[in-house]
C-alpha cells in the first residue's frame, strides 16, 4: 500500500479553492512544548558541563544549594581581584548562579553587574567566555528582575554576535533569546539597538549552530505581544523572509535544528500577520508544498529522530497560508493529498499530535474543491479508520468536504466500511463531533439514499448498530 501511494504522488491532480471551514492556528506554546520538551522550551541553557564546582560528580545534573549573602559577596570579591585565580573564581560563580535564589542575591549586590559586564567586555578571551557563561545562567532565570538586571549588557551581546569564537557567538545568541522572552523592557531596549538587522546579518553564517541560535532568538521575539506591530514589519522588510524559506526547505540537507527554528518563525509571522504578501510573493506556498512532497517521498517506516518537529510547523504554515484570499491556486499539486496520508501513516503511532495538524491542512485542501478528493487516495486509504478515532470533529469536517462534492465522492466513501464507524460517534459527549457526524450522514443519504439506507439495514440485521 505504501509503494502504491508513493507511486500516486506522480499521478494525481486536484484543484484547490478557498474553504468555508478554513481556520487559522495560533496555538504556540502548549503543542510546541509537548513535542520535545528538551529542545523546544521557553528558555534554553548551553552548558559544556553541569558541575564545574570542585568535588561535584562529573556529569551529574545537580543544582547547587543557595548561598548566603556573605558567600555571594565573597564570590564577587573573588572575581574583582586582579589575580591569575580570577577565571577559577568566575567558574565558581557560574556554578553558584545555577541557583535562582543565588542569582537574585547576586544582582542585588552593588556593583555586581557592573563587574560582570567589565569582565564580559575585557580583552582576555578566557575571562570573556567565562563571564558570558555567567550572564547566560542569569538569562535563564524566571525572575523578571534578574533579566532586567542584564539590561546594561544587551548592546554588547549584539556587538559580539560577529565575534571570533563560535562558542562565544552561540552563548550570546541564546542569552539574548532567553532575555527577550519574558522582559518587555529588554525588548524595548533591543529593538532601537538594531537587533533585527544584526540577526539578519547572521542568517548567512556558514555555521549551523549560529543559524539555529538566530532562529531561536527570532522565534522568541516573534511571540511577543508587540510583535505584530513592532517586530514582524521589521522582519518582513529585511532579508529574513527569503533566507528563512531557504533554510526551512533545505532542512534535511543543511541542518534540522535551524530548519525547525525558522519553520516556527514562519508560523508565528503567518498566523499573526494579516497580509502575508511578502511570503506569498517569494513562493512560500509552492516551496512548502514541495518540501512536504519531498518529506513524504523520503520518509522511512521509522522516521528520523526529531523530524516531526519540522513537519508540524510546516503543516501549520501551509494551512494558514491557504487561508489567504487568492493563494489557493498556488497549491494545486494534487500529490500533496497523498503526501499528507503518507505523513499520517508514518507518525500515527509515535506522534499522534500530527494527526490534528494534517487534518487542518486536509480540511483546507478539500473545502469547496470542485472535484473533491482524487479517487485513488480515497479508494486506497482507510480514511475513516486512520482519521476518525484520534480527532473525530476535524476528521468529520474533512469527510463532509469530500461528501459535499456529490454522488461520485459519496460512493467512493461508502466503498469503505464508513457507516459502522460513523454511527457509534452519535453517542459521543462532544456536540461538535455529533453535529459533524449528522451532517456527513445527511450528505451521504442525500447523494446515495438507496445505497446508504440498504447498508444501514444490513448493519442492523447483523447487530452492529
């Protein structure tokens, strides 16, 4: 069946028109965090080791105990001394700053951030790197006052994005990304400082780690409440759009991490911006369609680790772009429907959340399409089995879109054992699902009254209803 579907990618054709049921998705955090908590989280930490403190067990994920104010003051005095032991003192400070209580005590000390900023801007690379690691620990705090204490260092973080060290540049990027996510004060300071042009200058870096870091910072900015008015216009006026599309669509070749980050960036722009003329003009719809076709044709039975993280935002981007008036004609590659079924088959068991994403796009592809679904995928795929169980309301909407096309499509749906799957849904506690089920049954009886009635009687006689 898989080989038959993949062969169908080269044969099918279908027209796409605007769909009455099209909806736009802005569900950022819940689903995003559910994908893979260790990668897609609100704030991230870069640590070579988690225990630089003397006597700690190597590799242990241990948070240090909070220090007293006197102990924090002693650490500060240690990094202020002009001795060869300063780097070691900075290492102990970095370890201590993994504790949020210690972080708050440190930023309250007079001159603490000034001292740390001085070391961060020093000409000694080893001290500069250790100070950057301390700032990175502070940026991960969930306490707004700690993030705002880092305000004086933001201009230096931007300046050092063109630094000599890849590790140093990466630290600066993730520190910026952590700082902008919670603090509006930090964002208001960074925007006039030119954070968007600086990030745009980094997007042509040859280093995948830098590209992924740029995508992380940008994705954090694009989720800010002021993004639609103050940030997205700046991004669209820069070189970002064409490079984001390039990196997303070459994800499997150029680097999965950067592709995932920029796919989410595109999603945040598309779902929060009223008119995506720039992205449409760059060919976003055919480009993302081509990417999904490529993924579907290459997906093995056991998908590569993390591939679902790329597929999810790409599905959302394409579905929401199809909600733009007049752009449905850009997605007329009929192979896309088959590609979606292949993706569903691949991820159905391990990543069922993708079913919902595929259903939104299927919904937008089948709505008000003059010919409905192409015949081959409808005949060859157990659509009611693979789609109805996990998400009945959305799946039923797709089936209603197909059934609405008339007698031919209803007959094709009835060639599958659809009715015994539909009738039990009428007892669900979900009013929306029941309503959609009744609508689908209405369409089936309307277009195929004799066939449908006869089959219901057969099921009743067999005791299946």
